[in-house]
C-alpha cells in the first residue's frame, strides 16, 4: 500500500473500530471500502447491526423471521470478506427504529463492551440523500441513537448506572466518531485500492442486490469526477468528530 503517513486515518497503533448502523448491508454500502482499508492496515473492526433487516423483501411468501435469519447470515459472510472480526446483532425490527432510551442503552452497552477507539455511524440529519433519494428513517434513528450513546451515555457512569452496577461495564470514551452518509463531509478517504472488495462483500447480500452486474455497474459509476473508467478513483466521505 502507498505511504499513508499524511492520510487522515494515519494512526501509530492498531485501533479498535466499531461500526454502528441500522441494517444488514449498511456497513458495506456506507463504509465497506474504508473498513477493508482499515483491516488491511492492521486495525480491528466490529460491526453492531441494529435491526434484522426483516422488511427488505418483495417476496410475499417470506416471513420476517425467515428474512431475518437470511440477512444475518449474509451479513456475517460480507463481514468475513472484509476481515471484520465480530458482528453483533441487536435484533430490533426493521423499519420501526426510534432513537429512544432503550436503543441508546443497548448501544451504550455495546460501546462499553467493545471499548472502541473509533466509532463509525451515519448522519441522523440526512433526510435527502446525496443521490437524490429519501434517507431511510432507520438510518436517521440509528445515527441519532449511536451519537447519543457515545456522548454522554457511554462516558458517564451515572448514565444507565445499572450497566456498571449489574453488568460491570465501565464508562468508556470513544476518541473519534466518523459519521458516514453525511451531506457535510470534512474527511475524504481514497479507497480506490479496496473498492472492488467492497463490491465483492456486497455480493454476499444476495437477498437484497438483485442483478450483481447492475450493482457492480452502479458502484463503478461512483468514481470521482476527476477520474476515467480506465483509471477510476473512488472515495468514501465522513464528518469526523474528535471527542477524546
Ligand atoms: Zn439501510
């Protein structure tokens, strides 16, 4: 890999990174190439996927429970492709996510257990996406709850005190949060080297992607404006918050 000494994610030591997003397939769509880049650089990545993704089908014969099992299996395979070590599922129903105190507590528990240096989530303020669509309400709820969990709930022991008293989960400060799916990015990673592995990981979400060739074409079309089909360059963008 090229020298990353001046890259915004250049860290001297191996980092623990926690990705908190709403649905199976979100980690790959939002930040799969970044995850692959970080795994290659020696960092440890854990996923926390909040919902089962159990509404994501047009097949009238499939139940939510069946779909949940399929999607979690697909998510584990996609994580494996990228080298993600652990996938935690919170098993909330798809489509109905609300950033309430129960969800905040569940994410706080994950943060205090995994104890990440860096957390990735998505921007709860994105109502209309950069691609001209509507952002999924679960994405907004997941981002809101994850940010509320990181600060101040994970940090301060009097927030959800039962986590410390009953579960022995000490407070934890996440040093940086990288917010994906944002319309106001301030940090851009060149992920050209890992764009193909992102697409390969997305292929594992077979129940979601339809024609894999169309997916590949769509993702190849996301090359930067200053590159060409023969010499493409790809980026993933974040808003980066330094908290600790
Ligand atoms: Zn999603």
